[in-house]
C-alpha cells in the first residue's frame, strides 16, 4: 500500500516510528509508513498503518470524539521554536481532532497543554483495509 497520483511522486516516505502510548519510546508492535508532501495549496500526510483489521478500533463519531479509537497525529511546529505547534489527529475512519499545543512551565502544567478550542478547516479521510488502515490528511 502506498500513495498514488501526481503528488505521490514528490512525497517523502518516513518509517521507523516508536510508540508514545502505551510505552513511550519503545518500538512499535506493527509498522506504519507515512508519506509527506505539499503543493501550492496544501500540506499532505498519508499514513499507512499495518495491523489485523479485526483489531483496528474505528467508529464513526462526532468531530473530536476520537480517544476510544486508533489514531494518527501530525504536529506542526510552524514557528520552529519547539514551544508552540498545531496538532491534527485522525481516526481510521477520518474523524478529526485539532488543537494548539503550547509548552507550559511545571507550575502551569495543564492537561496535556492542548487548547482544543482551536477549530480550523482541513480535510481528512480514512479507511480500514485488509492490511490495517489508511489515513489521508490535507491541511
């Protein structure tokens, strides 16, 4: 499984991911390939997540109701300061969650530092496949 079409020839493939949950920094139990690219209008991210499709947690739900499902995430540090970023998460069926991340001091630590009142317009699609699931994001 891999992206196709005009932009696909220009996308960079990324592999070798590690876990964040449930064991931060450990090798992933199933491989994931990500493809990144852009054109005049959008930044694109395509995730090909390999897994037994019977084990993929995916349900159609309201926007931002994603935490009982599997998900992929893109965090964009557009200021390149490692303190603020835009976060975009998508489930295997394309349900979206977005937020602004801001670093906080120990005294100010909040629940994850994510401001979910940020809602922007972007596109996502997802599909469970015979080999896991695929997510397409255009920002």
